[in-house]
C-alpha cells in the first residue's frame, strides 16, 4: 500500500454540497491521483438512469426493501431527498475498511452532518458552486434531471448552502483543477501541516 494511506491521520472523508456543485467530478479528479481511495456505494430507491449499473453506481432497491433495511438497522444514515430514499449501509464502511481503503462518502447535507455526529473523526468537505446561476447551468448541462427535478434540487441547494459553516472544509468549485488540488490536499493531509 502506498505511503499516503500509512501516513494519514484518518481514512474517513465526506464530500458534500448541492447537487450539481461538482462533487462526483472533483472526486474522480482526486481518485486519479490517490488510487487507494474508494467511495461507498449508497442504496437508493430512485430510478436507475441510462448507463447506471446496480452495485456500481448505487444499490438500487424498492421502497419496501429500503424500509425493511431501515427497520433492520442496516443504515448508518439515510434521508428522503427529492421524494426518494438514499442511504449509506453499515456494510459498505465495513467492506472498504476491510480493503484498507481511504473511504469517501459523497452524500447530501443532512446525511453528511448526521455522519459527522456518529464519526467525529471524519473530515467533512463542502463543495460550493460559484453562483446559483452556474449551479443551474451545471444541473441542466448534465442532462440527467427533468425541469421539475432541477427546480427541486435548486430549492434544496438553498437550504444546503445555509449549512456550509458546519463543515470542516469549504472549497469553491469554480476552476475545476484548483478545486481538485484543494480537495486532494485535504485528503492527503497537506492543508493541516
Ligand atoms: P454533483 O456530483 O455535485 O451532483 P457533478 O460532478 O455531476 O455534480 O457535476 C455537475 C456538472 O457540472 C457536470 O456536468 C460536470 O461536468 C460539471 N462541472 C463540475 N465541475 C465543474 C467546473 N468546475 N466547471 C464547469 N463545470 C463543472
Ligand atoms: P443523485 O440522484 O443525483 O444520484 O443523488 C441525489 C443526492 O443524493 C446527491 O446530493 C447525492 O450526493 C445524495 N446521496 C447519494 N447517496 C447518498 C446517501 O447514501 N446518503 C445521503 N444522505 N445522500 C446521498
């Protein structure tokens, strides 16, 4: 295993922020530079989009199954976001811990803050979009959401932005490469030295 993992102070990170702020794009940029990083695969009840694979992008499941798993205590955290359930399974943290990975959760704000309560050692990172207009452009430009879903996500974003000061780190995603550098430095631990 490379030196980053051995020298790091902790191996648990949460990347959060409004839908469309660039969380997944930034994560992929960081992952290209830190191969031992891995993302938890969340469970969701939302419909699978074109190109998404069950067990890779999400564990897709029915509302009944999701609720059964809630009742079984299988989730570390879960939320209802835009009329669908999303949640992090305890088994995901166990799986990636077993593999010795640096673990990253890419989740919305309520789940992120709940996770931080449960795992105070986790470093939480909030990705800030440069402006509301640019956030709209990115969601629309990504082409994955209906107009109604876009409006819902922008409304949720306003509430999410109000929580940014509760995070350990805030990073503006205007210039992508600069944002990737900043998140890379946080995960590598260089920003604290
Ligand atoms: P999230 O994971 O937060 O929902 P994505 O990573 O899917 O967001 O990014 C939303 C869209 O914005 C994508 O089409 C992505 O290519 C684009 N994007 C991300 N970061 C930037 C940036 N810094 N400048 C311009 N476009 C960006
Ligand atoms: P999407 O439908 O675009 O895949 O995800 C919608 C939102 O749900 C995004 O902000 C995403 O980060 C968040 N999300 C994905 N998985 C989880 C999870 O397990 N828990 C929480 N709290 N949010 C999640």
